């Protein structure tokens, strides 16, 4: 779970240090799956890669290490605090191949604007995780990708196809309520937590070709890394729902009771249904 690449004020979870720390834990949880997708797409040393909706840049730093000094990574986001954090981290690590750009991927841009800011047909690949689900118009993001990638360039996407599979079994009624509230909250603000089911049609219309797809959905006991990731999100996001008037003290008490019970008895935590898609710009370089 992440937040949109709109203006800083539109970030669902904000850009405070506590949220940045949660995103670091999140990236660590999904890092191995991310690297597998990059390997499958052929991301390698010397390439020019885009990180779209980079947030604090944990993936961007890994991409920069992967392409090495002969490559380039351009990390795009519209949250200045996150980009400033990433710039400091890149400088501290001596990653001169990593650049940042404040760019609104949620708003349609003209071909000329994309050309001036990013370039056209000169990027070997692009990476995007949990961004399209928060964009009112994912087609704007896809248009940028389609213009930026060279022939043969590839896009790796991680997005949810069914967010409502997030569950705790048995006795997960409060978690189920939390899931429903999140979905309605995001949809009311123009998001789509099931956006992966719409992306194939949009990407095909933009001229890209689907190369690979796989499920990243997980089911684990409570001490598994992805189960802990879900519990981390519950701790972080229920205050935001409460602030929006969508979560009560009684519901929080019920959730706390469920989580305590899950720690004391065998329980299964199920993640939202996450899928990886790898798309290619047709033609050869």
C-alpha cells in the first residue's frame, strides 16, 4: 500500500518521517519479488530506467545500484519532501547515476511537455508500483510510459487486481470492515484499488504488448513478513480513517481484539491480490 503521486497535500498517508519509515519496511518486504520482476524484464547494468511515482526512493536506489555508473535512473514523483530525501540518500551513497524530477504523473501532459521533461523513445525500461491505483486517470501515466520507452523497452508494473482479498482467518470481521472502509475511501477520492484489471486494455490501446504476468498474492501465518506488513498497514492507516470520520473507537477496539487473538492462535493473513505485469514497446532498438 502506498499513496498517490499528486500534490504533496494529496498523499493519503503523508510524507512524515514515520510514513517514510513504514515505506522502507514495505520495500524490504517486497524487495525479492521486485528484483525477480526486474530480472524478468532484463533490467541490467548500463541501462536508462525510469522509476515512476518513486516516493522516498527505496526502489530507485536499488535501480541505481543495478544500472551502475554507466547507466541512468530518473525517479519521478510530485512530493518534494520525498524527492529531497532521495537526493540526500543518492548523494550519500555516491550514486551520481540517479536523478530526480518533480513531475505530476496523475495529470495529462502534452507530448511536448513529456519530451522536454523526460524525453521520447530513449528509455530502456520503467518501473511502477502502487501508483495507478490512486490516479483518477491512469491513462495519463500510461501515455508518459508509451512515449518514453524505446522500441523493445519494458515496463514492470505491480498493482492490485482485488484489494478486497486482504483478510484475516478465522474471525476477521473487523479486518473485513477496515478493508471495506479503505476501498470506499479511495474510490470516493478518485482511486481504484482494483486497477490492475483495467490496465491491460489501457496499455494495449497505447500500443504496448504484454510479455509476462504473475500473481504476487500471499497467505501467511501472523509472523510471516507479508503478514507483518499487513499488520503494519493496519496500525498506520486506521488513524487516517478515523480522522476522515470513517473509523470509530469501538471498531478500533474490535480490531485490536482480533489481532491479539490472531497472535495467540493459529491464523492466516491474506494479502490483497497483487499482480505483476511486464509490458514491452514493440519493435527493436
